[in-house]
C-alpha cells in the first residue's frame, strides 16, 4: 500500500503531460505558418511561367505524336516564344511546321 499512492500520482501526471502534448500538437495556431506558405506561393509564379511554357511544349509534342492535332495546336497557341530557350524554340518551330 505504501507504493500505490506514488504510482497513481505518477500515472496521473504522465496522463496529464501526454494530454497537454496532444493539445499542443492539434490546437496550436498555425496562422504564421500559413501566411509564410502563402507568401512563398505568391513569389513563385514569376519563375513558374517558363516552366509552364516548357510543359505546354512537351504536351504539344506528345499530342502530335498521338495524332491529336487540335489539342497540340491549342497548347502551341498558349506558349509565349519570348520565354523559351533556343532549343525549345527550335522544337516549337518543328512541331508547328509539322502540324500545318
């Protein structure tokens, strides 16, 4: 009986600490993290535009190989030539000539 009370107290303290940690994990305010994510998301589109053109070019190549010429032409119309690299410009010209 002498050790029953201290064990019970340690168990209660352990449960309280566990409950407090769970509370901290689930109910903390993540608004600062969300604001940082949003700010990072707003800064990315400037760099992403070139990637979007590359993706559209690759999709146009794929569609032209599958003989889906309408979809390939639509994707080629979305591409801005100013932001393509030389190799991509050559590919663009080759695909556009093939689709005519």
